[in-house]
């Protein structure tokens, strides 16, 4: 679907976080941006005009009262060479909430309106500066919590995924053209399409979609982190281990069993992989009160969402019923058995290790085995998810994955029934696949989906 350019109204918003700071930036975009700026900005030195892409020093002044609101730097950028492809004005003032709010209210009074969440980026998309996958990358860039996630977002913003999707659509178009030509002018002496060639074309696209989907889990790892839960009964040293892995005291540690009663989360980078560590209450068969009961309930919810489990046992103590129950429940899952308190004489037998491929002995007290545990965590994730270098991962988010899976299912169905389907049905199925792929880059995306995507942005972006 062809997108229409944005309305003529001019929008404005504070682009920097609210609070006290050295600088605060207000952005204005639209056909009246220059006109409004000239009403409220008084340059310190002539000329009065605002040439494009020149930083001007002056004051924001209320033209009705003559009140000086702030000392600022102002830049006017003429369309179409701007973020939104509209006229843009950016005002850099002092970072106090009140002064920025007063400037914003003045701009609104002069004819602008407050921007909606993500509206600047939405205008960049609607005006053809970026496609939808690139627009989503702007949010990914802002939200990135580690170097790898940042690089993935940058590559998506540069159009890496978009180019792959466009190439897939071009291949499908090449398959569709002879079918459409034969259907539209049957009276002409045009040879019927070859179902063998159509099948080969489908195979090429399917292989590329499968390659893209293989990047999905790896994207999640780098963008969201490996959710790693420390599981075990009370007082086996989970919180001490949590602090050791982080390299700082984050969780409260005492000799009293059951110190941790809530869920604590922190992210740590190990060999470039973000691990979201989750410390939580120790498991008990019979909670002593409602607080422990709720704590264990929350812990179980965290385990269900875990990508990796660090199953912690106190190797200096005999196994208890809680240990045995947990051992049986999590044998064979993506887990590392951590035999903690290795600084004390061992008690556990080798039978405990059965069913666990990965076992590490640690002492959270002395630090023994912590580096080995970190490397084991990395190796388990690399092996189980075929995790390669970030440079080999195609940027992909949940929406893209859903659309690619839908396109994949259509193509699998089409290939399986190609011999029995009439050519007009084949053409319809191919067009449906092209629409699914078009949604990734925003060429066939509904307004409802666009609203949902851009509503996740902050105001001012």
C-alpha cells in the first residue's frame, strides 16, 4: 500500500529525558516550523533570518509579553534533508523541566501541537525516508542495553534486513510474472508456466526464510539477554553466588535461611553475551507463612520463563527432600548443576550428577570456580543456540519472525499442493506471501499495526 505524506500540521516535543540536566532539547517538525521559530526566537546578533543548518545563539521570548524564557541555541533544517523530510527546528536550552515546559507551551500557543509517541519517526517512515523495519530499529537503538544489541540495531537501521526482504520479494515477483502474464492474456500465444520452475523458485525463497529464522533465538539472546535463574533450596548460597557473578554485593546475604523473599534481577556481560541473572526465594516443601508461599510461587513463575537454570546444591550437606524433588524435575533441561561451598568437605555422592551434562564446583565464599562457571554458562548457550558472532546474525524482532513464519507456512502449503492447484490459486498464494514480506518493511502494513508499533516509542522520538 502506498503511504501518504504526513499532514501539514507542525508537531513539537521535548526530546531529552525529563528532569534536571545541563541541556534540554525541543524538536519541532512540519511546514510551520520555521514560521513559529521566527516568532519566538530573538538572535543575539543579526541577521534576523534563520538560514538552514546554521547554529544560532539567542533567546526564546514570548512575543505577547516580552518575557525572556531561556537562553538557547537554535538550528533550522530545511526539508527534505531532515529526519522527517519536513522542515525541522531544534532548540537546545537549559535542562530544567519548567523551562522546557514553558518553551513547549509557547510553541503550541504559536501554532504547533504536541507530538504523539513516536510521531517524528512515524513521519520519517510515512514520508519515505526509512522503511518500517528501519523505524523499529530506532527504538531498538534507544533501548539497547549492550554492545551487541546496539550493533544489531545499527545494522537494522542501515537497512540490512530490509534489503534481504526486498530481495525475497523480487524473487517471488520473478516467479509470479509468467503466471500473471499467462492468466491475463490467455488468448495470446504465451506458453504455460512451468510448475517445475515455480517449485524451484519457492525452494530458493524457503531456504532464505529458514536462514533468516535461524537468527531469531540469537537476536533474543543479544537484545534481551539469557534469562538465568538460580534455583535451589534455602541457604545453599544462591544469593552469594548471584553477587559473585555480578562482581558486587547486590543481594542481601545472611546465615539465616530464607533471606531472599522477592525476585532480584541484574544483567551481566560474560564474553559479550548478556545474562539476566535472577535470584529468588529458596524452594521449600512446606512454606512457614504466606510470605514464603508467595515468594516460592513467584520463583516458580520465573523458572517457567528461564532460558538457563543454575541448579545450586550445597555439596557439604546431605541431600534433603527439596533437593531430590528439584533434581528430578529439572534433569535433562538446559541447566548447569552448581555444587556450591566447595571450600568445605564434600558430602554428596557422584549419583547426584546423573542426568546433568554440565557440572561445576564453586565456592561463593572464596570465589573458587566462579570463572569456570561463567565459561560453562557461555558454552552451554553457544552450543544450544548455535550462537555465532553478532556480525553473522540478521537483525530480527518478534513481529518480523511472526510474518516470516506466516510466509514460510504459505510457501510450504503451496509447494505441497502445487501440482493440484490451478494457476490462479497459485498466483493468489504467491501474492499473499509477498504481502506478508511487505509487512516487514511496511509496504503492506495496516494502520492499526502502525499505530501499535509507534505507540511503543517515547514522545519526542
